[in-house]
C-alpha cells in the first residue's frame, strides 16, 4: 500500500463525505446572524471564523503543469524550458543559429509531411480547414548571391555616397 500525503495548501476532503460514500452530516449554525450584521447586511460573525483552507489556484495550476512537463519531449520540452526561462529572467532565451541550407531542408521535409497528412486525411474522409495560399519567397542561390554582392534592390530612389535618396514622386 502506497501512502501519499498532500501538501498543507490542499484542503482536507474528509469533511465532504465519509469513507462509505455517504455525505457527512453538517452541524446547524446556531449563532444569531441578526446580532452580528452591519449596515450593509453582511454577517461579520462568519468572516471572523475560518471557513476552510484557501487554495491559490495559480500555484496549483503551475504545480500540475510542472509535474506534467516531466513527460514532454522534443519541441514541446524546448518550448516549456523557454517559457520557464522567460518567467524566471523576464527575457527570451537565445535561439541556436542554424545554417540556411539546413533550415530549407527542414521546411521542405515539413511541407512533404503536411502534404502526406493532407492526402491521408482526404482518403480517410476527414474534413479539414481550407488553407490559404501564402506568398512564397524565392530562395534561389543566384538571387541570394546577387543580393549579397549588390545589396537590396531599392523600390524607390537610389544610393549615392553611402546615402539612400528616396524619390519624391512616390
């Protein structure tokens, strides 16, 4: 038999029912509430005595989340750790730098997976939301090299003497 003790922040639930499942009998309140009432009609007698153990639900939720986070893996674990870091320090954790070629490969593999899942869902008859088309950037090597050599192509104006001059007519 495993005995588990609860922290003091959690209430004692024995008063809600007995071990056989029947509700516990309550004692009648014999205090005169009319004598202890104030101008607003509130009873001051009930506020003086403790009605039960108060729970800080925010702390309880954090504890449950922390306990559940021990089972996180992969991306979910990293996201939880980043969230905990931000809560502790107040700023974002630096992300690891990854070469563009590897990022492109990861995105390509993710697109393949999404397409495969979409096809499987269609064959299974599962209705999903319609995805909007995104404007895709072209990542060709020639465009990237030209941009590195010549800088960004200006939409309006021109560069002269290290200074960007914008056209007035636009």
